[in-house]
C-alpha cells in the first residue's frame, strides 16, 4: 500500500505545485521538447531524464541531455546548479559520490568526499581543557573538510564526459548572477538559516542569504553575484579556478580569520579518486553502489544478502514481521559498520567478508523470527550524521546512468560563506569520530578506524546506487538522510527487486529505520499504525513514529518499453523531474 500517493505537502497544493513548476519552466524558456513534473507526479520519456530536488537543477541537466551531452555531463550541470539553488546541501564547498553505469554495463564510481586538512589529528576536536567539544567538531572553522566537489566533477568529466566543460558550469552562473525566484520551501529554509548565521556572527553568510539581515520572502528574486564570479573561475580554469588563485586565496583568508586550518597546500593536494563500486546480487538483480569511504554500498549489499534468504513476499511488505526481519538485518549491518567501516586508504576494511553470501548466511541464522535481537551497550555508537544531503539521478538517451549524492553535512554546512567567493563551506569533519577512546553512552565514539588524520576521508552513509538485471539498466536510486540513507536505499531496492513494485509505489511506500544503536525502529507516520507498532513492541522492539524518511529522487526503467520514468520523491514539494 502506498504511504505517500501524493506529495508530502497537502494534496490540495499538489496541482498548484505542478502548475508553478510548469509556469516556471515556461518563464525560464525551457525548450518545448522537455517535459517537467513536480513531486508526486511521474515523468515518462523515451530519451533522457533527470530527477532532483528542484526544477532549476533538473532542467539544467535535461538541457545538456537534449543537446547531446551524456549522463555524466548532465550530472555535472545538475551538481553545479544545485550549488546555487539548494544551499542546504548542493555545493562546491562540500563533497560526495557519483556512481556510473555505462550503456554497455561498465561500472565505476567517483569519490569526491572531503579530506581532513594536513594539520588534522585525532584529538583536534578537544578544547583547551582537553575535553571533547561538539561545537569544535561540528560548528567551527575546524569542522570544515577540504572540499571535493569541483575536483570530483572535473575528474568525472575528464574520464567520461563529452560536452564542453564551460557549457556544464554556465547554467549555474546564470542562476547565481540573474537570480532565482524563491519557492516557499526554499525561502523558509533560508530564513531559518539566516537566524543561525546571525547568532554565530557569520556576516558574509548573512549578506549572501538575506537583504542586510532581512530574510527574503517567497517569490522574491535571490541573486548571488560573488558565487557567480567563483563559478566563472571554475568555468574558465576548471579545478584550478577553485583550488588555486583567487578562490583559494579567499578560502584560506577566511580560515585564517576564523581559526580554521585549511591551507593552500591542502587545496593544492586534494584529489578526487575513481574507485571500483561495491557490487552485489539479489534474486538475479545486480546492485552497484558506493564503497568506502561510504559505508552505504557495503551495508546495503550485506543486508540484501541476509534478506535474500527469506521469502519476503510471503512475509508481506511492511507487515510487522517484515519490519522485524528487515530491522534485524539493519542491526547487523550497522553494528559491522561501526566496527569496521572507514576510509580504506587508512584502514583495513574486511569488505570481502562483509559482502559475502556466506557471512550473510551466518547472520541470517541468528535472526529469531519472533523476537528482537540485542544491540550491546558495550559496543559503540556512531557519531551523528546530518539528514541534510541531496541526491539526484540521471539517465541519458543511450542508457548511461548516473547516481549522485553529495552534501555539506549539516543543512547549510558550517554556515560559513567564504567572503567574496559566495559559497558555503561544509562541516564534514563532524563525520569523524570524536577522539581516541572516548566512546560513551551519550553517543560519542572513539574507535580507531574513523579518527581524523591528515588527508583521511571521513566515513559517510551516502549511497548512490544503480540496479541492473540481465545486462539491462533497471533503476537509479539514492537519497539524503544521514544514516537513514542506507536503509531508505535498501527499501527502495527491495520494493523493486523483491516486490516488483511499480515506480510510484516503489517511491511512495512507507519507510522505516534501525541503526543498531540507539536500539529502536523509527517508522514513517504514514504506516505507523497502532497494529504495526504494538506487534513490534510485543516482539521486543522499541518503536517510534517519524514524519518522513528521505528524498529519493529516482529514475526507473520500464523494462518493456525502455522508457525512463523520473520520480521526484512525493515527500518533497520542490522535487522535479525533467526529460524528453
Ligand atoms: N554527512 C552525511 C554523510 O556523509 O553521510
């Protein structure tokens, strides 16, 4: 049963949202061949499609596809456009991951996760009294990792792109320079962020995101001239336009002003990396996802391997028994994530074992069909991760598929805008562990693998994923949501692979989350019926309702017609799919 048959906002507003999206498309001179749908609608097209969190970005990518660019080209254009139009997570001052499947079935990934600056060390988040400080780790210039997005996009473009680089950056420059008319959701989000920026005394941010401290209203034009100039440097010089010259000078000056540690050398030596994906199988499907420093692909394959041994349709989708079995698989995967996952350039991660069918057999045998397992409090809890990330999906006319999730970590990252350069810096250092040996009941973790060290990448949950079967592309999926990312992507994959759900059902079906510790299942309100919750409690689970989980802008292929079905997650009002 669908939990979200219409957008998460009032269904009464949905037709209005669609009309507004279409009007905005026309006002922006969208080529007539492009079709557009807003959250809650499905786009069905024969050639190329983009699904992302807003119209401006999906359109920027779809126009590249229409002009003959491939899915990697379009993904780069979407990423730059989001850096202007989605300040909670879109970025050039953060990082992320891109998973690619070519039309002939080759797969690869691009890791542009931020890195710890050279001056980092495991105890860098302690205050002058030697006490761990959450504020230093997550709310300071120290919390900023060396950004990776521009280097990652350039690497992906060099490897697989075919359009002119400048063409891919150009739409974002126009959006920043000419401005965008704020939607109600975006205006509200920015107004909240400006309050926090004022509290923290980040004047350049207040200037960039308000009119002298007065928040913009919905419908007002929001221009970002400094960001436009930074993007022009990136357009003209590629990565050097960000990691060298004026942009780098401005970033380093802000670090020196605010007590941060990123230097010119940190920027110079930052490299994005092309890595092999994590690949698994489930009932004849191929699952292609992101490996370390993401924990996502590893955990998803581990859970799918466990669940493949159960007859899930017989158990019944989102029945109490289903939630129980899937939650027990989640418990194992998140325990192993805490114990083992980190940047493999710095730690040995037993990937082969974690993703093997044999290990899954061992774990499956430990699941009691009627009783919740245990998460030992002697074990460790993970550091908090923000839900503020963004995901987008692209498929081109030839069938190349690209799945991108990228982030600033917290919404608006560190809230620090680089003065004169107009872009927000991440607070991704908060995804490192707190400090050596300081694991405690409050959620701090001090295990070795994910401690901050020079040039190490912090552990992530971002899980851009592609599904295929018999050599054919099936779906491009992913989502924001901190640690819930992993479980949302798992459930999207199960909805398709185990239950053969139609695309909208696959996206709208209710979601739930268990992450080992805290030992509880959170369940989307739309499916958190008294019957479900009480039966899970009888089995020994602690359960809690939650408003919504994820924003999984996805593309599914109709296996009979080959049509691309773009589905902005119905939970998100501004989500948009554009294609032709
Ligand atoms: N900062 C969220 C993540 O990387 O998973």
